[in-house]
């Protein structure tokens, strides 16, 4: 059995009517919205604000108290002044003139000359002395005298040294160094003798050898005799 639909119940037949009603309603709402009046809000007067108002502060008034200055007492009254009659004679002082006459002889006191203190030159090392000490038998210029002095010193040590002593002391084999130091004073004498050696007996032997040196011609600095320091290093072989 088929159900038949009533043609009047079909809503599609009223679609145009619904559209027209919708347009009319939309136009009405728009009209009402346009015609509606609005009013601006009004605020009450809050008063004027003064930002640069000066703050008045009451400053207390102070008085300056000045210290009292003590008054100076009046000067004492002078004693009674006696008037003395001017009867006494006053002796005048005569000032002699210091100017001399050209014809007047002037005595000049003799000034004693003070002798200058003799310049004292300290001891000078042999390496920088101007005039080296002269070993007896040496001749020539400064360089030759210096070379001759060193040669004579080495020859003297080799001749006077006891060559058997190092082996008797039981020292280890090899080369040993002995350093001798002394001074040739202003008179040419050998003084201030010292020695350094690997054994006390070698040290005594070195001092003994230096004491055997002859008297020499003293060295000179600036033309004056001075003490001259000399160092003599020697090497010995121990077998």
C-alpha cells in the first residue's frame, strides 16, 4: 500500500514566501539599528590639579651670639718725668775712615801654603797596573816586562816545588790545581801570602815557595809606587 503525500503539506511550495519574509525582517532590523540614538557620557568636574605647587617649609629663626671680646686694660700711667738741664758735655765718637791713600804703604800678611795631602792609591791588581813590578833579570817595554814576570814566576814554582809530595799524600790520580795569592808592596817585598790546594801539605808547600821569591822593583800607578796583587794558578799531575 503506497502512502500518498498531500500536495499542500510540501514546504517547497512556500520557499519564495519564506525568502521574502526573511528579507523584510532583515531590513526592519537594519532600519531600527540605524535610527537608534546614542548619547555621550558626561563626567563630573574633578577640579584642577596643580603639579608645580611649592611646598612652604617653616624655617626656624636662630640668633647668632657673638662672643664677648675682653677689653684691654689701659696702659699704666707713666712716672713723673724729671727734666734735667743739659749741662754735661757729650763726647763725640770719631769714626776713622777705612779708605787708604795711594802713597800709604799697606802691610800684607804672608799666607802660609798648606801642603796638599799626599794622594793614597790603593792596591792595584797585576792585570790592570800601569807599570808592572819588575822581576830581577827582566828587561824591555811594559808588555815584555809583564810577560817576563809571568814566565819567571812559573819557572820559580817548577824549580822549587817538591814533585814527590803529591804522590806521598795518596791523592787520586789526575791533575790538581794550586792557587797562590800574594802582594808586592811599595818597597818590592812579598807580603800577604795565601794559598789554596786540595791538601793542607800542598798548601804549606805553595806558601813556602812564594816566600823564596826575591825582592822586586815595585809597580807604579800614575808614576807612584803602589801595592800590586798577584794570583798564580798552577797545575800538577798526580800519578
